[in-house]
C-alpha cells in the first residue's frame, strides 16, 4: 500500500441551499497522480478549494502527514505546501506574465523594490520548462486562453509545493501542449510531488493516473488504484445510470453522397499485420455532420491525414462527390477537388501568427484566386469582409495581426480560411478545443449553418457531450477500426465509451 500524504475524512460542505460535499473521504497518495473524477457539480472543485484554503469545510477533518490542518487562506495552504491550479483562470490581465507568476511572491531587494529583471529571468525559465516561448513581459490580456492556462501552470510550478492540485488543467490546451504537461507531471512525480488531477477526459486519466476517486452528487462513490479498474467501471461510477441525450436535432434534409470511403488501411510502420487504420469504410451525405469519437491513438488523426493525402501508401478507395480520389493525389489536388482540413493545433498548423487576419484567411485559397480571377484584390477584400461578417469575427480591421485575436476568433479565421477554398467536405479536428464556452456555441452554430448549406462535415472530438450534441451520426473508432455507428438519438455515453475501448489492453476484469 502506498503512503498517504493527505487524508480528508468525512468532509461536509454546505452552501446555502446546497450540500456540495456529504461526508466525503479522500486520500492523496504520496508521489502519485491522484485522479478525481465526477460529472459537473459532483463537488470536485469544492473539495479542492477546501484543501487549498479557498473555502472552509462545514464539518470533517483534514490530516496532512497525520497532523490535523484547517487552512483558512490560500496563503496558509501554500505554507503547508499545498498549491492549486484553478479551473477558472485566475490571472490579472493588465499585468505581465512575469508579474502574474510572481504575484504575492515577488522577488524583492530588502522586501521593498521588486527585482523585475530577476523575476523575468525566472519566469522565462519556467516557461521554457513548459516549452512555451512566451515573452515574460507580455501582458496576460494579449495571450490566448491556452497560453493563459500555461501561465497558471508556470505560476503553480514556481512555488515548489508538496501537493499540487490541477483542476481541469488541459481544457484549453492542444494535444501537443497536453503532452508537455504530462511530461512535467512525470518530472514532478519523480521529485516526490503528490498530484491531484481533475479531468473529465478519460484518455488523459488512462495515461497518467495512479489512483482514481469518483464523486457523484457530493458523495464519494469509489476509490481504487488505476490498474484495478477499466474505463467501463469509471464511466459507470461517474454516470451512475445510463443517460440518453435530450437534444432535439435541428431538422434538415441530407443531399447526395459526398464522401465514400472503402477499406481504408494504413499499416503501422515496421509491423506485420498491424494497422493504424484497419479496413475503415463509411460514407457521408451533403448536409450531414458526422462526429468521430475515440480515445487518443484510436486512429482519428490518421483517418484525417489519409483523407487529405498525407499517406500515399494507404490502401483502399476514396470517392469525393462521385469522383474517385487517387491515393497518390497530393494535398493541394485534394483541396482543389473540394476537401479541406481544419487542423487541431491551429497555432502551429492553422495560422501564421505574424500575418494579418486577412492574409491568414487567403493563404489556402490563393491558388483559387490566381487560377480563376488573376489575383483580383478587390475580390479578395470582398470575400474577407463577407466572411468576417458571416462568421461574426471580432476584429476592427482585417489588417490587424492574427495574434491580437482571442482563441475563439482565431478559430473562426481558420474556418474562414477553409471556406474560401469552396470545400464540399470539411474535416474538423477538435474544432472547439481551447476556446471558451461562448465561442464554442458559435462554432457549433457555424457548423450547423454550413451543413444546412450542403457541406458535408466530419469532426473529431474527445468530448463525449460535444459529439453527442453536434453530430447527426456518430462513428466510434478504437485501435484503427470503426467499432460502432449510431445516430444521435440512439447514442448513449455508455455505448460510446464501450465501443471506444474495444480491443484495448486496458480492459481488465472490473472491480
Ligand atoms: N460558491 C458557491 N455557492 C453555492 N453553491 C456552490 C458554490 N460553489 C459550488 N456550489 C455548488 O456545489 C456543487 C458542487 O460544485 P463544484 O464543486 O463546482 O462541482 P464540480 O467541480 O465537480 O463540477 C454544485 O451543486 C454547485 O452548484
Ligand atoms: Mg469543477
């Protein structure tokens, strides 16, 4: 049995009218990643705020290394070695990255004068550890949400805590940023730091958690070492019962078949009889939105890459609007025939940060203008203005640098860029990752609108609820195969998760 650094015993928290926590027991194992999971409102953040001194419990006991504690403020929790990365961003937008990282922990000369130079050097070091070359003097207001989340993480790292709580730290991060965070978590573990990790992304938990505790409606449901449980157990504990979605899909008719994929295969390099894509077949009609759900490594990315022509050696057949697409056809040929991909990591692949909004939009479609309109700048301008209006992109002037826009508006520019190529089929990789709730809703309504105009849309998401809300039809992938297909009305969380773990080594006997 591993050593317990912090034990919460029968913690109850009552807010006026709500029992947020009802006699909850929670253990934090020393030097381990302790995952805390549960649906929205289960009480996860409340429990963590109590440990971090932000809130005080109504009843119960907290034991740190066997000694009772009752932190009355974040300051007091920090002095006990407990730090937290909050779910809501907690930064001062009008201060610099460095000032935020050192807030309430300034490096001073004689306790009076802040040594900005020294702070900036230290901030730069922390950001380098997180592989984010942000200038420490940048105002936080000028960072996109994902970068602000990284500054929160840097701030927490700067204080060398023995317990570090991370409340949904990856909600705004891209896949590559998540990988960097996971590497840092491994380093912290190796240094003996105990981590509490809250996330509703099940594939993240599989990757990093050592222990898992489940809360439901303010009550402890179960605690277990990760290796003793499987995904099915986690989902069942979280959800309690199976829930069907209650959305009414907006009614619109589908048109002709726009995409047909038959027996698409991609071999795993170096392995015989091992497939990254294992005989994938499906079709999509104009006006239809298909969501692909699957865990990391299911083959979602490879499917999009193969459709876009990045794997000329793939096997199988693809038809776009009735026309056969040769496997050897390169990406620009595929764009010309009407396929377009909106990549997940828009900072890296989707946008050129040093160009203006207008330039970024025109990047992919310049070929179109050259061929058809001899690069008419009037035409360009009209199209850019039209899309800024149609997609409600908040920018005062299209000549402004793309980096001055919020994450949600940058994502809309990526969509605009794709639309200027006049696609018939739009592939969207995690279209709402790293943008705020309001912008998510806007991206959803843009997707519906595009489908209504006859585009076929395939999107990939690791967020169950998003897939269930947005897709007319859902395909589940696991281990390179399509393991289930269901309409939005048939889909349940349980069925989706079950199909996503078919063939996974992690399916062990339940607890
Ligand atoms: N400051 C507060 N005042 C009143 N109720 C609150 C407050 N904070 C949280 N709650 C309630 O407590 C419950 C647990 O919330 P929370 O801990 O944020 O859940 P989770 O983080 O698991 O989504 C919810 O019903 C929420 O509405
Ligand atoms: Mg929460």
